[in-house]
C-alpha cells in the first residue's frame, strides 16, 4: 500500500462516511445545536447538550468549509450550533457552561475551562468562514478569559482543599499550544509569541520527564514530581497529541531541533504506552507501575489512536524517521481493524483491552464530531504531503 492509497483511505472515510453520519443524525432542527448522544445506528438516545461537543462540531464543520470545500450545508450546520451556544451557552461573565438541556437551559455550572477553549476555537474558525465580527469578538474575549483563569481554572468550583497538595495539570498548557494557532489571525503578535513560548516551556520542560522519556499529567507547582495517584498518572494519548501540537508550532518557527525532540518523545511514549499483550495504546498508566485508579485504565479509545496516527505521520513528514512510519503502519492496522463501523458508519469509541467493542455508541457525553473527522483530515493532508516529499522512497 503506498502513501497515496493511504491518503485516499482517510479522505474517503472522512467525506463519504463520517461527515455524512453527523450531518444526517445530529442536527436539532427544532431548538438548534446538535445531538451527540447517538447509538450505533445514529439514533438519539439522550438530548442533553455538552458544551465541549457543541463547539467541537461547530469547529469541525467550519474547518471543513474553510479547508476542503465551501459547501453551504456545512457552513449552515456550523452556524446552527454556534448560534445556539451564543444564545444559551454562557453565564453573565462570559464563562461557558458544561452542559445544557435540549432547549438550552443550563444543567452544569461553568466549572470546566475546556468549554471556553473549544468555544474560542469554534468562533475563531467560524469567523474565518463568515467574516462575522461578532464571532471574532467572542473568540477573542473567550481566549482572554481563559488566560485570566488559567492559574485557577475551576475557581469557586474547585473541590480540592486549598494548599494541601497543590498540583498543576497538563491538559490546559497542552491545548493552549493548539488553540493559539487556531486564533492566530485574531490575536496580537506579542500575545501569540508569549503564549507559544509558555506552551513550549510547559509541555517540553515542565511536564516532560527527561529521565523517563514520557509526559506526566500532573506535577507540583514548581514542576517537581508528586508521588501520589495524580502525580504518577500517565495518559499516553495526551502526551502523543501534544507532540503534534508542538510539531505544528515548530514548523511555524522552522525549529528542526524542536521537531526532532517531539519525534523522540512521541516514540518513547508510544513504546511505553503500547499494550504488549493485546496491542493498542493503553488509556491510563501509573508511572511507577502501581495499579491506576482510573477503572477504565486498560480501555482502548478512539481519540487516543487517532491522535497517535496524526503525530506519527507529522513526525515522519518532517524528519523521515523510519520509526514513525513503522509505528504508523502498526497503529493504523490496529485502528482500522477495530474502530470504524463498516456497516453502520462512523467509529466506535470504546473498546475493552482485548479490542472488543465495549460500548456500541457513536457519540455521547465525551465522544462527538471532532477527533475522528479532525484526525482523518490531518492524516489525509499529511499523507498527501508525504507523497509529494517521499514518493520515490520505497516503503
């Protein structure tokens, strides 16, 4: 199988399977926004609306409109979700709720800063598509709000007792590395560069543990190791996803040394997190080998494998490192054998350790229209670039 054939596989699955699945099944024509709780066939099994997934879907269809084809139905679909969330999704201070009823009544308080992250991402992408200044301002205001809250993201909703075991988490610095590039057309150059510098420092120097070759989920405020459940926690998928964010930043800066470091870290994480017995990438691990406290630790998740594929392809494109291509073929084979549903469309999200379907749903509280289409697009386009760069190089 050559690079071009791989690219066509990802493109075809995106445009002829995954995107039509969400267009057909997820739109709420009565109240706006999207249904994300979809069973295997695409039927709605719950009507609650989760801010993460609403905004991710807005971003996805805006991105497709901007990058693939200016289809009116894609843009209309994105606007439908954006308008619903604009009208119902935030409190008086501009913080976005975690979830809403179908009609748009708040269900869960705005305790989760990632609602704001995906709001900024969605409105910025939709502004590219429409030129509507209101969307641009919402993106900018929300991004600034994120920066104001980042040292205490949960604020009054934080359940931890203050001062006893303060920790800083990896997720927000990681996502800011991607988010700042998504908003680059809207932000001041100085703010862009500062956010990028902060992100590189956090990901590559604070959370990356050089002696272990992996990235931790939580460290102490000074960056040191915390020998606790939280401090020992490793999420291989997060670490791998962050590495393609770093590669995108490094490409923007033409920093080949940073790209190579990201590739080396990616391979280390994958070798560490790969299930030697059943294959696939484990969800959670304890860095000291103790039993993880997440009961789902050994599940195989859709987003972990998709983000891994993106990272490996970008690493191979930038460096030609054969380790990336060898791992890509291995992860590709596992992923396409287990996750896509050839009969009903879209991808399963949750497998047990042996690779059997654990939940047949296509969407829910956490899985929506984001990681699969974004990943298919990223892999498709990166494979096309690989084809152009390495087409004469034997596989």
